[in-house]
């Protein structure tokens, strides 16, 4: 008999699937929200060459099935389909991270499988947190993400970073707030906040220090997953402590962050793929000056980085604003230890916001501005039409999120009411539309003043460069080593902060303390198994005999008792 | 209706004064600094003359610049100008008051900083890149410290807008407390860093290797450089007004009570002049730090910020509220 826990009340039963069981699909506001997050990415990546691959469509089907699942069995089936298809796609890109990725996917599945079928409580939530958290890239199980996400083609990377981690977070929300909601404890939220803040710190720091464009983006995904987890954690904790208005505020931030991240991160991944296609590399140390050859792509990347840096008037600022206010509110009441913890969290969020700005400036400033660092970067040509079209679609969808977050929050109301019944919505204290008007006004006034009072004279000259002379004619872009590289730009931060958190060799703590011990354990197990395999016939007979004796002794002991 | 009209008039006076007097404030600081060093110093109006001179000069565009070269100064100046409209000067209750959330303000500073960093990386020469990298390093600590300070302010004033915090601190009998003392010290460290003054950066320095903010502007000239200079002057004005509105709000006017405006104007002007002389005296008395000493200096600011919140938590715990 297959036992399952009902997730949603009204559902649609399809008669395909297991005999006598079938799929059960249902939609509610939460599922619709995540479908809406997935849809633009699917369209944008579907325009690229990935649509010819069967695994790609299975990957999408898995994600959609997970989100629409009405009961645990369908949910798990969709989740595993998503994992398996994405493993195939990663394998096609790069063998090495594919094994690691498969291991993590199995770990997620192994945690989720029992969690979905045991009674609600702390153990079930811990297993969900481990399973969904590992898939979403929450610290300490995040070290695989910056390796596996950059491996496949650009479209799949985009979908993994923008969509798959959201599906994992969807499971976390679905179970944390709804299915296990009645049994919720404050420590569930605290655990989520701690994991999230560690992800934010490590993700943003590594995004600043990495050199490969796609790895930078993947590290930034770890940061954004951390931000969403912090918001969800505060909401879960506040809900358990019976503070619905704070819970609603934090949830607004988390969900808006998921929406915004689902738009600008696929955009950036598609752009990174186009850069690799045009120049043969995505290492910042070999790029530079790309905006001359690829102005459209450069403009779109600038828009995406604007969102990634969480600057005001960009799509990333409203979620950051809401999350910061949620943390400030959470620090306002409660026990003194928790309040000090939230103060530290605020410092971490400030640090990582500045790091995110630095990482975004580094992508644009080193990769797209300045002088080319290689001939291929100098000869880069504009990206292909479908890629630009997909990126443009995501970019246009960023505009309402950036300028009218209040409207998006209105649309989120049913979801928030579903997750936190009786929550009072507070109006958003950040109004980008008037700010944008003021900014345009200021820029227009500056332009008019320059036109009225300034001269229009302009002359193109060799750059001043601290008084160094003009380079020789055989170096058309000047000496490449006289400009800051990606590594050089990050050096001060590596020196001050990187050494303290990642060590001298910049090894991720998730790698050092989680993956490496697992690897060593794996080697030891393999050796033990090898020893058994190589045993002589006498040793094997001895094993069997010893086992028999032990079994009989145990039997006798049980019967004697 | 009348309130809104008065708020509009106050906002217009505010913008005229802030945008008009920002270079003068810079002039006062340079003059005071020179006098303290025993020199005559440039006239008070020198910054205006510098700006006028730059506007008349031919802009030299580097051949390695991209199409965005001319856009960055506009973004930096516009974002700073919007921030200047949000921070109250002589009077509270400006028409922009509901927008003046402290976190929005931090975001606008970050936007201006990001555009300046991109301007530094624009032409692809070493000094600009080094300046941008150092600016990123400093910003890590200033953003963390400011956010923790915002927590202290919100806990005391129960509102996140700069305007509301100032009004609460003026009328709310907050009184002197250890918490606010720590917050004040931390805020001063952050303000010195954000405005690029000694001991973090030297706006009058001429050695490229030691520059931070100036290094990013090395490849700019003519009217585009004028925009960056003006934005720097505006930033000094904003930070001084911000510190005056939050920590020294006594005497500042309310936009709805027109009779308080002259008092507010005088009070604001006196505070700016005192602030300019204090800054000059501090700069003369201190030496510029090595770049890698600055994170320690800002780490202290962050620590003071956290301590100011912790003291508040302890106080509420002991007070039993």
C-alpha cells in the first residue's frame, strides 16, 4: 500500500502514473506564484539551442510537476525527475561536478523521502530543511552549487540557478508553512535564519573573489538563496511566536526576492553564455572592453547587474529593503540574545549588500568596460538574436518589479494570506516611482545646466594614465598588464575579509568541513569494501562461520530472555 | 492644503540652499584648514570658480573610453542630488519626508558610489581600478555600520525615516545616553569615510598611489569632472546636514510653522559652520592612514554601532519595558 499525506484539498487526478494511484495535481496561490516565477525563464531559455535536448524538457516537466503536485508522491516524483534530468544536462557539460551533483541530489532525495511520510514535527522539518536546503544551496551544503551550476550550457545554468533552487525553496515553504504548519516551533525559523545568513556571507564574499563569470553568478545565487531563507526564517519564527505582521513583512521580502532573482539571474547567466560563445572564455581576467563589440549584450548585462547589486530603482532593492526592515523589526522585541543575534545579522546583510555591489561592479567594470585583455575579447561580436531576445524579455519583466513593487506585493497578498492566515499587510515604505521621477529631474536639470553654462568642446586624446606615455603601435589597446584584473580588483577584499573567512587558500568552508570529510569517509569505505573483496577463501568461510555463531548466540539470548 | 503648500515652499528653499551652498561649505573647510596651518588659503568662493573654470574647458575624452563614459557622472550626481532632497536641512516636514527612509538613503549613496567605481574602471588604467577596489573595501564596513546605526535610531524613534527620527530626537526627550554617544562616534567615522576626508582619504592629495576617490576620476576632465566635483561637495553637505538633523536637531524648524523657519535657518547655518571648522581642525590634527589600516578604523565604527544597540537592549531589559 502506498501511503501519502494529502497536501492540498482540491485536486485533479490524472490516471497516468503508478497503477491505481496516478498523479494528483492542484493549484493554489503559492503554486501559481512559483509557476509565474518559472514561466519567463522557461520562455527565455527555450529560445536558445537547449530546446532541442529531451533532457531539458524533462527538467522543465519535473519542476512544473513538483510545483503543481497535490500530494507527496507526485511531489517527490517531480523532484526526482528534475534532479535526474538536470544531472544529465550537467554531465553533458562537465563530468567532474556531475558526480558531486548526483551525490547531493541523492542526499536531497534520501532526506525528503522519509520526511514527506512521517508525522509532522521537528524531525520531519529537519529532514525537509536538509533535503530542500541541500538542493537550494543553503549553507553548509552549498559548496556543490558554484561547481555544478556553471557546468551545463547557459540556458540550463540559467534555469538551474533561477528555477531549480526556487523549486527547492517552494518545497521548504510548502512544508514549513502549510503541511507541517500546525506543529511549527520558533527554532525552525532560527535554524533557517542561521543557515541563510551563513549562505549570504559566504555567497557574497565568493561572488566577489571568483574569476569565472558563471561561477561568480552561481556564488551570487547562494547569496540570494540565503537572503530568501533569512526572510522565510524570520517569517516562520514570527508565525510560531504569534506575530503575524512581522511574519507577513519578512515573507513579502522573501517572495519578492524570489521573483526578482528569478528574472535577473537567468538574464545574467544567458549573457555569460553569450560571452563565452563570443570570446571562448568566461574568465574575467581574459575579458575587457566587451561593450564596444557587444553593446546590446553589455546594456542587458548592466541591467542584470543593477538588479544583482540591489541598488535603488533596480529590481533587487525592494526585497532587500523589506528584508532589512523585517530584521530591524525582529530586533525590536524579544529575548536579549535573539536581539543581539539580529543586530549581527543586520551587520552581515550590510556587508553582503556592499559585496554584491562590488561583485556587480566587477563584472561590468572588468569584463565589459576598460581595455580588452585578449585578442578574442577585442574581436567579440554581438550575441545571437534569440539570446538577446530572451534576455530582453527578462529585462523588460524586471521593470515592473523595479518601479512598482507595491503592485507586485498586492498580487502576492493571496499567497501571504494562505501562508500566514490573518496577517495584516503593511504598506511599502519605499516608493521607486517618485524617486525615479526625482532622479530623472535631477539628471535633466544637470544636462540643461551643462548645455546652458558649459562648453560643448570635446577632444579625443590618449588616456592620462598617471602621465605614462602612449603605448607603441603594436599594442593597439595599450599594455594589457597595466589595468586592474578581476583577481587584482578583489585583492584588497581577499586580504582583509577573505583570509579571515575562507583562509589563505580561499577554500569554501562548506568544502573544507562538509565535502572533504565525506570524501575521506568515502575512501575509507572503499578500502574496507576492497579488503572484503580481496579476502581469501578461508577468511570468507571464517566470516560466514562467525556470522552464524553470532546469529545463533543472539537467538539463544532472545529466547532465554 | 496649507500644510502641503508650506511644505512645498520649504522644500524649494531647502533645495536652493543645499544645491547653492554646497561648494561654499567645501570652500569654508579648505579655508579653515589653510588658516589652521598658518597659510592664507584660497578664497571662500574658490570652489565656484573651479567649477566655472571646468565648465569652460574642453573635455578630453580618453581613446579607450566606452560609450558609457559620459553617463557615469550623470548617475553619480543625480543619485547624490536625490539624496540631498531627502535629508532635511533647516526644517523638518519637507514634501519628500515620506520618501526619506534611511535604507533608501543608504541605497542612493550606494548607487552614486557604484557609478563612480564604474567611471574609475571605464578607461582601463591601473589607478582607477585600484581606487575602485579600495572604495569597495571601505564600503563593506560603512554599509554594515550604518545599518546597525539605523537599528539604534529605529529602536529609539520608532520610525525609519530620517525626517521622523530627527523630529523624535528633537521633541521626544530622548536625552543623552551612552547608546547615542557610541552611535555619534560611529556615525562620524562613517561620514569621514563616505565624504572621503582625512584620515581615510585626502581630497587635496596629489599622489595617485595614495588616492581613493580622486583616483577614480583621474581620466575625467572638463565639464564631466565638474559634475563629479559638485557631487563630492553635495555629499559633504548631505552628511553634515544628516548629522545635524539626527544628533543636533535642536532649533530646526517645522515646515508647517512658518515662524520657526528663520530660527531653523540660523541654527542650520551655525551648525554647518561649526561642523566645517571642526572637520578642518580634525583634519589638521590627524594624519592620513595607510589603506589597510582603514578597515580597522571602520571595524571600530561597526563595533561601536553594535554596542550602541546592545546597550539599548540592556537598558530596556533593566527598565522592564
